[in-house]
C-alpha cells in the first residue's frame, strides 16, 4: 500500500504541474479577465483528479479582508481556490515568483510577493495589502505560520499579518484546513483519497479587539485542529 501511495504522489505531482503549466498559465496570458474563473475551475479539476473532495464548516464572511490559514502544503491553496471563485490575493515568498514559467501562475494572477531577505519587505507588504483591499477590493490570504508545517501543532505566527491587519484596521477571518496533507503529502511523498475539510471560524474587526487578538486567533485555530484530530482522527 505504501508503494501505491508513493506512485499516487508522483502521479498527483504530474497532474498538478501539467494542468498549471499547459492550461492555467497560458489561459492567464490570453484571457486575464477570466483569472478568477481559470483558478477556480482548473483547481477544482485538479482536486477531483487527485481524489479529493471538499467539506465546509461555517461560511466565508463576504466582508472579510484577510484570511489567516494554517499551512501544510499546496493542497491548501488548491482547495481554497477550488471551492469557489473568490478572487483571493495570496501572499507568497518572492522565490516562488522567480521560478521559470511556473512563477507565472502567481505573477499573472496578481498575487503578493514578499521578499523575506529584504528589510523593506514589510513596507511593501503593507502597501500591497492596502492596494488589495482599497483598490482591487480583493481579500488577502496569508499563512501566518510563514511556512509549511508538519504535525498538529501550529508554528508561532509571524508578526507581519498582525501588523498589516492592525495598521489597516482589517476584518480578519481565521480558517482551519484538515485532510489536505493526507491527499498529497509533500513531506513523505505519499497520496491518498481524502476529504479536505475547510473550517471558517468567526471573523473579527481588528480595530475593535483587544491587543492580544492575534494570539487569541492562534489559540482558537489550535483548539480547532486539536478537536479535529482527537474527535474525528483528522490530521491537519
């Protein structure tokens, strides 16, 4: 069974890379007006071909300006884009934008690039976030852990998302995703059929919250992850 799971991983990686490189990126070049539809429909196709389904708990707040999402791998992004055409503007490290050809999936869909090695990176993030919510009227999607995590314990949240949300007085909604790593595990290179569960927690207006709002969100997300694991045996 482990051998089969390994084979499924490489097949899944091939499916993702092929659809992104041969269909999605060309469409983003020739039909930029339909960016949202391209990301939605073809990510939904990827999820289906990988043997994945989506289950939602709660609802995405239409007024949420920033989504804080726990991060395990690429399926987190695929699932969020596959569920509906929301026009999310993802925050990603600059290195991903620089990948030959594949970086165009981020560039052509107008995502936010962050240079972690540059001290002015936070200033650029703040500027891009302001443009996103005020001019483009899109919601920002960010992984506050800053990187992919293994295991059930959240990594410490980076300060960037908190500073941006507080400075711009954003409405923030935490989102917990479980089951995505079982669908495609980039750590041990295995893959299985899986239901990706997306749990939308209550959104908050940062401007009216106590100073420790960011820590409170981290605690609620960790509590939700723990409950999913202990009650339903679902790993994040």
